[in-house]
């Protein structure tokens, strides 16, 4: 759908819970300077139709239970198909964890929690549309705190931990890693626990993503 309406921000929604999808659409359509042009319950249908919708902003749920693809995976694809479209992640997660990191690394422009007020949602959309990076206040605080951590905190990976992460990045499972490095399965798990603590993540995917981003491998 071409953007022809003067001063109008066209928004598409990808959210699997009907109640949230309807609420967000109602809020957006109630704003004078916005219009919800499409809404989808899963990433699969969204990826097919969003390039034709050509929205200015996409509100993307991070955990889509109705489909096989997560919001984070969809962001990577959509940023290639719609490079000028900004994507705002919607989630119930308020902690700075690998969900937020992965979303921003994939190309998301902001990260909002679903319990924000209508005014905050509209303000976040406008801020993103006009070139800002919108985040819920508690999320922004967590992000700032994370990036203010001393760099030497994440540069303390041992050579063995780096080898383990490199193998994990190559899609090797714990048993394979143990065999390749001639260590026990329990030792691999112990190393991963230390890696998570050092990189401040909670999953292998998060650890690999952060290690690659910070050039630790």
C-alpha cells in the first residue's frame, strides 16, 4: 500500500494474541497522524504480505507462539526486504537479556513492553518514525547499564571458552564439543555457565551473538 496520505505514519502489526493485536490497532487508528494498514498473527503470513504493505513502522511481537518463526528471525528477513521500514519489538520481557540484544542486533529500532500506556506506544512510534530509537524507560535503563559495564568484563574469556563458543557457533552440540576437545559433557556445561556469567546472557545463541559482536572469537 503506497504511503500517499500527508503526514500519516503507516503501521503494521505482527502479534499472535488477538487481544493485544486489536488493542494496538485501536490505539493506532485513534491517532490523527497514524493508520494501521495491516495486522498479522504470525511471521509467515507477515513476511509474504508486508513487502506489498510497505509500512513505515512494524510492531513486531518477539515471541510468536502461533507460528514457527520468532519475531527476531523475522526482523532479519524484513530488514533486507524493507530496508527503510523501522521495526519496533513488542514483548513482556523487561530485563536486558539476550532477547533484547538479539532484537537490536537483528536490526530492530526499538524495544517496547506490552504494558506501556497508549500515549507511550504512540510516542514510541513517532519517535522511531522521526529517526529516534524508542525503548520503554526500564528497558533503556538496562541497555545503558549493560553498555556501561567495563570492557574487561567481557574480555576475560579463556582460550578454552573461546574454542567452545567457536564450536557452538558452528552448530556443534555439547556432546560433539566434548568429543572434539576431549573433555567431559559436564565440563562443557560448566564452561557454558561461566561464559553466560561473563557475557551477561542466558543462552548459547545469546553468548555466540555477543561474542561475535564484540569480536571475542
